[in-house]
C-alpha cells in the first residue's frame, strides 16, 4: 500500500486485463478468425488448433511459450507495414463492436480520477496497441513480437506478459520509471485464473465476469466481483 502523509491521498495505479475483461471475447482468437475470414490463414489447417489453444488457455493449462508463439506465428514472415491495414480493419470490425459500454465507462472513470492506468494483456502489442489507444489508455504491457530483418519472426522478445510474467513486467515497467508498486494504491481487473498472480499482487483485486476457477477464489477471499456484460 502506498505511504500516506497527513491529508494526502495515495497515488492510484489501475491495471486492466483486456480479453474477456474489457472486451467481450479474446483478441488472439478473434484475430485468427479474422485472418481466416480474410483468407490470410487457411481455415482447414488452423481453426481446430485455434479452438484448442483457446480452450487450454481458459483452463490455465497451456504453456506460456506455446501459447505466445502460436499466436505470434500468425504474423511471421510479414512486415509491420504489410499487417497495418489488417490490424486497423480488425480494430474497427471485430474489436470496437465487442467493447461493452460499461467497460468503456469504467476506464473513463479511472482516467478521470487521475489514476495511472495500464492495460496488461497476454496478446501481442501489435494487435492490442490500437485497442489500448481506443480506450484512451496510454500505457500498455503486452507480449512483444520480435521483428528480425524487417519482418515478424513469430517469436517474442523479453519476458512474456502472461501469468507470473505480468507481475514481472509490471515491476520492470515501474522500475524503469523510477517507481515502485508500494508507492501506489493499486487495483487490478481481470476475468481469468491466468491472472491470479497479478490479482494477488495488488491492494484491490476485482474479478470481472470471472471464469469458474477465479469466481471460486473471489468468493473464498471476499474479492469484489464486477459484471460488465
């Protein structure tokens, strides 16, 4: 918890997961469906693998490297410039229509209160940075895709922003700014058991439309449960 002087309120840090928290759906899964519909990925070869990855992620059983590199592979061999029109169309047609008004209002509430607001997601930065900007969130922690010789390699850079890695990346980000989590009154919003470590690291964990495993923990520990959909 942040140190407080007499008459001073602590600075507030608010962390938002994206997929199935602020968004009604999973960005990676939706991205793959979008690319299959556009003919960029072959549905016959990819649809079943995409569904399997989503199911194992929801259960919290998929490996972090396997998960990240499967979805980063959808960018492999292409330049960021080649993918730019696709991600802009994806934002407009697949992401924005799936943002619940209550989610947008919640973010605006925290921004308006002067909170330091961060989006933290296990989806790649290339796919999610336009979404973060759409919410008005300046700070984004995401899986970082590697670009080698001007093209996406299908690999990641640095610590994967997933499970325990979300806490590691948060501490790294704060340290780079000369800050510390203890200097804030912190809140985190997430739907997923995959974010349990992050929720345990903050002062106020909030389970948003939680999956069954997270819902059980929230009940047991008396965490706030929020419905945005």
